[in-house]
C-alpha cells in the first residue's frame, strides 16, 4: 500500500510554500542579490516539517513560480531558471531537506541542534546560490564576473542578516517544534497502524 499524505501534512506543506513566497516580497534591495526573509521559512520548514515534507514545501514553491505565478523575488515563469538568483531557490529545497534530516536524528532537539542544523542549511543555500550566480553571469548572461566579486555580492553582503535569521528561526523552532511535529508523527503512526491492520 502506498503511503499517502494526511490533510494536516498537505496543509503545512502548502502553508510553508506560501510563507516562502511571502518572504520573497519582504526584502531589502541590494546589488545583484536582494536580501529577503525567504530563508527564515526555509529554516522553519526543514526544522518543523522534517526532511521530506520540508523539501516538498520548497519544491512546491519553486514549481508554482516556474508555472508562471510571480512568487519569486523578481517574478516567475519557466525562464526564471536563467536568472542568476535561481541557484538560491534550488538551495532552499536542498537545505530544508538537510535541516530536517539532521533534526530527525535528535530525539529531543535543543537550541544547539537547531542552530547547527540551520547553519548547515545556510551553507548549502550559499553553495548553490553563489555557484549558480557565478556560472550564470559568466555564461548565458555574459556580464563576466570574478568569483571574488560573486562571493562578495552573493554571500558577504547578506550573510550577517541570514545569520541573525538563523538564530531567530532556531528560537522559534524550539518553541513550535512539538506543537507542529506531534500531529505529523501521530498521522504517521496511525497510518502505519492502519496499514498493518
């Protein structure tokens, strides 16, 4: 029997996809890469939903944007894959999975576990983001940029704010973890019980 998602799981996945979209429009304009609140919801999606559902929420967000709805920070549509910032979106999905994966290995996560998971996720977002930024600007966009300049505009200008969000998200996740995770775990247990019966 295939395992299906509960109504609650679908609801929270959709909610975090929507929150990430909202976060795209809460931004501070900066050269090349705007600073947004998206990563706050990436942190929380992985921490509160777990690896698979967290990544699913970010994949849903990306799919909605690529389908044409202007939910990304600079619009939407399939052509967005050629935007220099698209790598950060791919990093969101990968980071939320890794964050969830790390915390799923902790029976009772504490603040230090959330901080470690979120910081690891942040590194992943920047690996995808800066790498894609450098590649796009030096190939199909053709502006030509050194890796140092890409690192400066795609990492150094926004890392301080993202670290603050990392800490804030860890405090939030610590408070919300049980209330969000418990219904997900109950749904999983009840499903497995029904499958055995």
